[in-house]
C-alpha cells in the first residue's frame, strides 16, 4: 500500500533542512489550501523560494510540484469522501452552494481598473486571439461566441501549436486573451508570452494571480476556484471565469451603438435557425 503523503511528511521532518522544514510545516498546517496554490504562492507562504519548493517535492519522491499537488489532492478528496461526501446531505444544494460561493468570491477578487482596461483594449483591437486548453477551451469558446455577436474579430486557438504560431504574428493593435485556471499551464503561458513579445496587449484570466501566467499579462483578471486539482473542468472551478467573460461582454455592449447594432444583426441572421 502506498504511503500517505501527509504521514510521509510528518515522518520525514527530522531529516529536513531548515528551508524544506518550513515548507513541510506550511503544507501540514493547511494541505487543502496548498492544493489550490501555485508554486509561487507556496514559496511566498512558507518563506522560501520556488527552487526550494521543487527540492522539497523531489525529496519526498515527486518529480514535479504538479505531481505532488495531484497526489495530495487525491488523498484529501479520499478523506472528504469518507467523512462527508455531501456536507448538507443534498447533492443539488451542495453543488449550487459551491457554484454561488465561487461567483461571490470572484466578485470580491475583481480588479475594476484591470477589467476596464481589458474591455477598452478588446473594443479597440483589430483582432482577438483566445487561448485555452483542456477545460479552459470551453470558456474561450464562450468568449468567442459573445465577441462575434458584437461584430468583433476573434478566434479560438485551442491547439498549442496553432496558438503559439498565431501569437508570434500578432502586433500592437491586437489582443491575446489567455485562460488558465491554474495559471501554470505551460502551453498557455508560452502562447501569451509570445503574443506579448510580438507587441499585442495581453490579458490573463486565472484563479491564481500570483502565477507564471500573470507575469506575461498586461491585465490580470482573477477568478475564484473552490475545488481540488482532480476536479478540473467542473463548473465550480470555471464559474468565476464565465462571470468575468460576461462582465467584459457587458462593458463592451455599453460602449456604443455599433455593438448594439451588431447584436441585432447577428440575432436577425440566426432567427430562422429554430423551428
């Protein structure tokens, strides 16, 4: 039987260096919090460096920080399933409550100045690249749907190769919007980094504003996430991201009559698509 991570951490503490011991104590103090943090956030919270966090993971036999978090998330989820599969006993009420919590927390996290800047740049853009892979691709498609209704030129690039190929050919009058719940997706970061280097205005929607993707964004829009890594793609994890897209859309709609006219044209164009 595989040794449990938390038990392994406790047993290994006497042999850890001071730096790794601080990280171990930080994880043990609130493992549920660590599961939803980036390597940067763990380093900051434990008073260490990202390099030390990586050494810590390897010291306890994990090849990367992400693999450590996944294993920790699985262990915590197993405990939660055994102890309280559903806090209220009603799956419907609990699912709704979790989604509402994510939306309310996202509202509290919103940076109004960053939202207004992002909306202004989208309105002015010649075109908008939307980067999202895995579950984030669905959020990117939703943004694309709304932008097209406004008459904006946008495209969803959910293939890592196509995304970075498009990114390197952007320019100052274009926008690249990347969506990454973790803020640590290598392909998403690489695409946004390439877009920024090419001169495009870059926007990141992420649940971790202290993450690698934020360093490559001119505007960072933070959403809330309420679950563990093994439930990525669940509505509670992306509800905040959809809310941000809706807010941006409403800001765009209020900017001028041309967007209202575009919405009317697209509505008329699709009216006969239903019986």
